[in-house]
């Protein structure tokens, strides 16, 4: 009897171990603004580690070193595949940190350095055995990306998008009543955001949105984003202005 009980628990433990080993991690997919490395950001402790601007280097706050990422500039469809050079800390407003050389390869707009990011992962063994480092000449391509984005309408590939500089808004929230949106708007304008940047729109029956913007420069957008963080809004969506 005791022998049977021991075998039962041994089989149970073996099954549990097998299930855990097969568990796969979903690949990281995101869109947002990149931080291009600047020495002053390191000196001012905005970021925790340095990148070499003369090399193709990228850093990330969540993904471990050697994670393979495809980074795309949706404005011109240029993309680059690189391994994460360093894991480092930076403000959560940014999705990734790039060296100047990477930003140049992608042709990023200095005012609006917007990128799509997609982790290249098939399974856990892929990262360890299959990921390769591409030569600089092979890394940049003009293939259109397949992305899942939080930022609406950013992947429109048409002439008006290419010729017109995009601008963005911060989506603060959706409300059932207009009065709720108005109350929050007044509170934010009194303490955090100067008047003229906040807008309420009626998006349908019992649906009102409160946004900040539009912004054509990342500096003002970033400052307002940080102010909203202080008020308690985290992980706010950035939307392309319609």
C-alpha cells in the first residue's frame, strides 16, 4: 500500500515537472517612442547604463540580454533586427533605448522617434540555439512589418501618411458621462496640464474620451506624460491624431 502511494506521488510530480518545462513565454510586442542614447541622460541618472553610439546597440528594461528584436520605423518601413545589448532602466514613457547608429539606420524623426517592436521568439530553445547576430549590412530591410500595436492608425501605409508629419495625443481615459470627463479635465488643468491641451470628444452614446495634445514634438508630450504619471495614470496609450 505504501509502495503504491509513493509511486502515485512520483508520477504526479513528474507530470507537473513536464508541464512546467513546456510552458512558453509570449513574445514581446509593443509600439511607442524610442529613447536615443545621450550621455547627459546617463549623467542625470535618467538611464542606468551607457550605450555606444558608434555601434548598433539597443537596451531594454524588461527583456534580458541577447533577446532578439525586430525594430521598425512605420514612417518609412525600414526595420532592423538586433539582440538586446544591455538590460537597463529608463523612464517607462519609452519602449526601448537605441544608439544613435540604430536611429540613423532606421531614419527616425528626431522630434517623433516612433517605433514598432516585435520580439523574434519561436520558443524558449530558439533564443538559446537559433538566434544569430546579423551583419550590419544585412540588418536593415524595407519589408513592411506585421505588428500588433496599441497606437491607433500608426501603420497606415499611404502617401498622405508619408508626406504629412504625424502628431499624437495621450489617451487619458473613456467616461460614461460628459460631467465625469469635465471634472477630471478641470482638475488636471488646475495642477498638471496647462489649458489648451486637454480635449473631450463624444465618441457615441454614453462614451466620452479625454485626451491631451496634439503633439508634434516628443519633449512636450513626454513632460505631460510624466505629469499625468504623478497624478496616478500609468501606462497611458499614445494615439495618432485623427
